[in-house]
C-alpha cells in the first residue's frame, strides 16, 4: 500500500508514518515545518521529505491513500490535488479505526490524565506479555515509537483526544475510534476556540459515552461532579463502572498502594495518578487481567515523558518538569508535589502557552490552581499572544485570575532563569509546568545550575 502524509511532522502523524513504515507500507510525506524529534526520527528511516513545503506533484493516482494531519489547512494544495484525483483521504483517527475495527478498542478520554492512563494500560499489558496495538501521545520508556499497528494483536489501546479530527472533519477524535471499552477521567473545560461553551464541551463526552456498545464497558471517575452528573443523565448502554482514588499511604517520599495482596510500592505519586491507576486497573480487568497481575506489573511503571518527569535531584532538592497547563492539570500537579514533599518549599513555575490559557475569559478557570505552591511563578510571552492573534494579557489579569496577588510574572527566558537562580535549593522542590518550552529555555541545563 502506498500512503502519503500531508503534515507528516506532527507528533501523532510522524509516529503513525513510522508505524506503517515498519508494517511494510510505502510512505511519503510533506510538511511546511518539521521539528525534532520528528525530524530526526523520520530522517533515520528515510521518510524525511527532501524539501520543506507542499508539493501537489507528489499527489498522483499511484497512491492508495492520503492521510491528512490537523496542521494542514483546508486549502492545502496537496489536499486539493488529492480531492481532484479522487484519492481516498483519511484523517489519522479514521485510519487508526480502519486498521483496528476488528479489534477490542480501549479508548481513554478525559480533559486530564488520558496520556498517563493509556500509558499505564500499555505498560501492564506489555509487562504481562499480552500483545496489543496502541496509540499514545507521549514518549514512554522502552518504546521506540508511540503507535503500533499489527495484524496479530486483538486489542488496541488509544489515547482519545477530544480535539478536532482534521481540517475537513470537525468531529472530536475520540468519537471516530468507536470504543469497545471507554474511559473518561474527568471533564474540565478546554479548547475554547473549538468548544466555545462549557455545555458544548461536556456534550462531546456524553456522545462518547453513549457510543460504547451494550457489550462494552464505560469506566468513569465518580469524584468528578460534572462527569458524574453527565453519566447519570446520559443514555449509556454499556456496563457502567465508577472509580475513585486508590487506597494508599506515603512514607519517606514513596507511595504504596494498599491492596488485598499487600502493599505495592509505586514509582509515581499524587492523587491524580492514584486515581488514574484505578481507571487502568478496571480497563485491564475488562479484558481479563486480574488485580493480582495488574498490581504486579504497575509497580514498575515510571510514568510518561513530561508527566512529573524527574530532571535532577540531590539530598535536599528535587526538580521536575510536567505537561500540566490546563487549570485541572496544574492544580493536580501542584497538590501532588505538596503532598509528596510536605516539608519542602515548593517553587512552582507555569507557562501560559495554549490558546485557551492566553484568553482572558478562560483565565478565570485558574482560580486557586497555584494555592499549594509556596512560590508561584507565571511565564508567558507577549509574542506568543500576538502570534495567536489574541488580545494582550496583563499581569493584573493573571493576579485576578489565579486569585493570588503574590504571583511573580515573567516574559522572557532570561528573566525567568535569572530569578530561578536566586532561589535556595535547600529543602526545595522545583516544578516547571508547560505544554510549551518557556520561550526556548533549556530546562535540563537550568536544573543542573540549580543544584550547584
């Protein structure tokens, strides 16, 4: 099969391209910008386009399929050429479904925690030598690429993003996957450029839950009031299974699960992760994995990349980076760090980077999100705001939104680094939280400096 990727440099797109290349398909692609790690990974296997840009001449009747990435626009010249020639066009969610429609599909949705829950399920199945295909949005230790598609596996585990499927398909991605086993971790308004009201956003999760067939399982967090109300109101045919935070205790910075098989030490921590573990356990139960098998495997799970990822530590200082950027994720990460290190000073630094977070209306959702930090620091780039064509954000808006007047606000990487280097590293935890890169700041190098 010959497949061309329009916008091959995307995170999911390049992983899918690599997976299909490994499956023996003939892959080509184009993009107008490709950054590492996608650039290096595509180059390694000979899939990196020779030139950056869009080239309609690459689209011809020899192609079996074109896969369209979200990064492309509706007037993309390669897309227009594919339409003109009548070539079959898939979004990557549609193609994933086509490749897995005869499998048991575990789809993990939710405004937060879906990457970690997906990673936990994959980790457990791999640890137990249960063959599965998968698609997850973050790098996992021990995995080369984050998409696997095979003919043999009877199960696929998919991270179900609620964002749009493609420029020409306005459905949320997780609707396209048609789950056999569906998980919703929680609902907290996000992507306001696509879902302008909270009610409209919640409706997308309701549709997802109602898609699960009668012989399937609907697994949801009962601690989320909005999700619980939605689950009560929805016309759900599948078996409903509610979950909450797993019983646990913390001793000397290590979290232990309390189970009927004894205490299970973990390499991850935080109530959000302990809740995620229960979601993953129930999904594994639904495909025949016992609790004993699950607990045996989960204790070796180290987390997904950028999810409370340890940068550096010594006896008195620990430095993490985390993907937390939405209000619910930020609050969960800050609370988890304070609970895990109650006697240390917590310096929490968060970048406002997404379209939603840089919108004055949405900023109000951050109220109280940094309350558990001893020092709260907010970074945002006015250039990023302008690039997204949004009205300017002021420091006063941030104080009002977070409802914390002692926040520190910085706009350049140099300002931020200089301030961080004035902080004491004695009995301290540093947390850098963003879906961006703090204006290009090298966090690993900064972590090295902070410890010396």
